[in-house]
């Protein structure tokens, strides 16, 4: 129960951090997104760009975290008797959950990027 609570807290902190980073990035790139939209890019292109960046960040974190989770599982099994280590299900579920949490956290900044008004973005300098 305590492990689940700490896992949920960790996922919440990761979502808040990713949201903050992406909101800041979108705010900094408002002018660039406005120029692209003024030149003919669709609003979904801005959204796709932000979501792609978020997915890259999440995948980079998972590329580092998944091998560490495998290693940590083996270390924990050596310290705790009768701990099952053959199951990959918890790591697969955690990976899928982190991808979903990352995309949910990126949705609001991506929606903001999609709704950038080109004229307002070009005037704001």
C-alpha cells in the first residue's frame, strides 16, 4: 500500500514537472509557433510538435529508468526473501502508465500551442 502511494506521488510529481516544462517551452516559443501558423501551418501541427517533444522526454526517461528498475528488482530480491523477480508485468505497466501520464501532462500546453493566434504572436515581441 505504501509503495503504491509513493508510486502515485512520483507519477504526480513527474506530471507536474513535465507540465511546467512544456508550458514554459510553449510560452517561449509562442512567436515561433505564430510565425509557422502565419505561413500556413495548421493548429494541429503545433500541438503535434509539443506532444512529440513530450513523448521524446518521457521515452528518454524510460530508457534510463527501465534498466535501473530491472537492476533494482534484482537487488531487492537479494535483500528480501521470497520476492518474485520473474514477472515483467509491473515494469511494463509502469512504463505504459508513465507514457500515459506524460501525454496527459502535455495535453494542456499542446492545446495552448494549437490555439496561438498568429497576429497576436507576431505583435507580441
